[in-house]
C-alpha cells in the first residue's frame, strides 16, 4: 500500500532519513519506534508529501506520490503538534474541514467527536483549549473522513487515561476493518496491545522492520519495551 524506496532527506549536514526502504501493507498496525530525533516524524511527513525527499521515491497504491497528490484523501493524519487557526471554534474548524473535502455521499465517522464529548465544546475557540482537548480535536479530524490509512504521530501524548483508552479502542476497531495504521509513540507500553509490526529507526536509518511475533520469539520477551531493549543490546 505504501512503499518507500531508498529515501533520503538531509537538513543541512544532518541526515534525517538515511536510505530508508520499507513496505507498509493494509490490515497492519505498524509501530514506528526510535529515540527522539531518529527521523520518525520526517518519515511520516515524507509519506504525506509535507517533506520532499532528496532522492528515492514513495508510492501509494502503486503510484509515485510526487505525481498524484490526491492520494492524500485516503490518509487521516494526526500530527504530533496540531496547529489550528486560533480564533476558530472547534465547530467552525470541523465544518471548514468538511467543506474543504466536499465529497458527495461522504461517510463521516463522528465516533471520536461523540466519545470525547467534543459536541459540548463546539463553541470553544482553538486558542482557549488545553493541550489534551486540542489532541482530541486532532484525533477526531484524523478519523472523520473514514480514511483507508491512519497516520498517528504520538497520538496519546497529552491525553488523559480515559481519552487514551478511547483512542486505542478506536484504532483497534479501524484496524479490524483492514485499514493500515502507522503510529509512533515513545511510551512503548501503549503500543503493546495495538501493533502487529514494528519499524525501529535510529539516526535516520531503518534498523529493523519485524512482525511482532517474530520480535517476541527472537528476543524471548513478551512485552514490546523489553523486546526492543533486548534487540538494542544485541545490535550495539
Ligand atoms: P523524531 O520524530 O524521530 O523525533 P524528527 O523526524 O522530528 O525525529 O527529526 C529528525 C531530525 O531531523 C532531528 O535531528 C531534527 O532536529 C531534524 N529536523 C526535522 N525537521 C527539520 C527541519 N525542518 N529543519 C531542520 N532540521 C529538521
Ligand atoms: Mg517526532
């Protein structure tokens, strides 16, 4: 579904992505893991076309994304930091997004809006929102247009435990429908019951891409955090 072929991205001297090749297929929930600054967000932005790679290429359903920006309609993206017009209310923002998409017979998915009880906060302006509420808005928008692919960058950062649990349940539900979910988090315990595969990055390089069962048998560890720690010790 998404294939990255030898992609590189340099910011000045820094190699944010160093020859990354990876294939992401539908029905998988892929945990994108690695220390701060390892290139996770840059990878995600490259897939979205928000960062243009220096070389290499990315395809979405077989088409090079450089020549077909419409693929983005199939992706729901929750950014690490959501930036929105300060003076817009939550309701105005959501309506604006619906207007922009303006697709006929569009199947809207308002599950998260309801579960996060955003319907009671529709009049609130974006600039007055707490970090957690802002995250709830970002999450609701990512799922709203029922996309085939969900890309979630540190989605639970700033969410309270109840909201995190709602979001996790939602991710599991959408994955079960055969969608592709790409998710980053540095709280590995949060990914434990979600991910089917792990991509581990360091210094812009893809260190490994493994099925979760494979990672667990390779390391003899049941918990994702322990398994990752074991692999890291081996590769040092
Ligand atoms: P991660 O999401 O894994 O924490 P990022 O992809 O955000 O890492 O960043 C990878 C590296 O690239 C970091 O060293 C970061 O400072 C650098 N970087 C990211 N975006 C830019 C940019 N627009 N300009 C310069 N450096 C950047
Ligand atoms: Mg990041």
